[in-house]
């Protein structure tokens, strides 16, 4: 077993996630592709594959217990596909639109989609404010994308539930929520070998 595969397996056990050998193989392959492309295209500031496995893959997978396994999601400001691609591998019955404004990132995600045969992702190059869809998403995901208020302002046309991945609990940001939004629940996430705090904030928009 490669060092990356061993690190992933240990992390999954720590986070109590049960993924098949094929799912784990795809996650390792994704990190290998990210490392390969990163040398030329600077897709992430994390340089070492082992750090990518912890800071990107296991961090993203911490959301799995909090998602609908057959849900329809949009990941805004996804960068090279985070958290959307790891979640799509872990939740093959869910669907993910992966939205980013930079072409190099979308080209990378498109390559990963073909290489790993991920039928449940759709990489899209667009700014979120100008992206329209004919249907609403079950939830809008963001990880290190923007402030919570900006996320709600820019993405309000895409659905009524927002899942914001944050480091420390964002007390100040949540104190400034618009009146028609409220925090329904927050989760402190336990990510293997990650010393910093991680939180998932679930925000719902009031129906009008």
C-alpha cells in the first residue's frame, strides 16, 4: 500500500467513514493528479501530496455524515474541486455542480472527471453571480470561498440552504446575518491530523 493510500485509510478509520477500495483508489488518484497539475498550474498552495490528503481530502470528507447521499449540490468557488470531487467519490448517488471562474481549474476538473469516470460531477466555468440554473439545488456548498454574507448575497438565487465550511467558529460573521437567514445547526468537524479547528455552518433562508 502506498504512503498516500495508507494515510487515507488511517484517516477514514479515524473519521469513521467506510469507503470501498475503489473509492479510496480514486481519492489517491485525485491527489496524484492534483500534485502533478499543481507544479504547472498552481491550483493549490498546499504542495506536498500527504498534506493534500489531510488538508483537502480528509477535510472535505468530514462533510459526508452531514449530507444527503442522494442530494443535488452546487460547490461554489470550488477551486480544483474541493470539497466537491472528494464528496462525489464518497457519495456516488449525489450530484455536484462544481463552479469556478478560472479556466485552468475547470480544465483540471474536467480531466479528473474523465480519468476517474465521475459521472456525478459537472465542472462549470462561471462567476457565481452570473450562473443561472433551471432548478434549485438542495444546498449550496462553499469552502474557503468568501465571507458568509457574500456567499448568501451571491448565491441566493441557487437555493435556500447554505453549507459553509469554516475554520474557527465565525461568530462575527454570523452576528451580521441578514434578517431572512438563520443558522439551523453548526457542527465542529474532526479532521485526522489537522490541528486547526474546522466547522460546518448550516444556514437556511426563510421562505417568503
